């Protein structure tokens, strides 16, 4: 499943609500809080994000996540649990997807704007 989202250029917060992944939000007003400022204006990256089958954390927090957790009740053909592909949450008025592998996102556009 492809999902076009916008992302701030760089997020280095050590206090992430859902672990050590990269956050991609759907809501532009949320993304406006995370931008890179240069001499021509604010910049953010619009990316294509492969979220796959996310696990929904809603507004829950778990800062210890380093890989997506297991999908409840789902197993592979050998009976082993299956990890979700990403984590879905809700924060700051926006749905947010967190991915834990860099190859799941592709920078599509660099947007420069003034607000």
C-alpha cells in the first residue's frame, strides 16, 4: 500500500512516542511544525511511504520500539508470529505512520514555501 505523506527534513527527537523509527504524517498542518529553514523559505520533503500492514497504536506511546511489533493473532505458515510492516498512530491532529527501515520511503519532492 502506497501512501503519499509529507515529512519534515530531519527529526532528531530522542523522545519519540513510538520508538526509533521515522515519522510520516498525512496532515499538512502537522508537518508544518517540522521543516528546514533556508534563505528561500521553509522546506519539507514529500515522500512515498510503503506502510504495508501497520499495527495501530492510536494515541499509545512506546518509546522502546526498534522494529514493528507482532500483529496480534497472525502467524506465518510455520506458526510463527508475523511482524507488522509499520506502526500507525495519531498525534497532533494527524494520522502518523512510523517506519523502521529506510528503504520503505522514497523522497518524491522537495517543497519550498513561505508561511
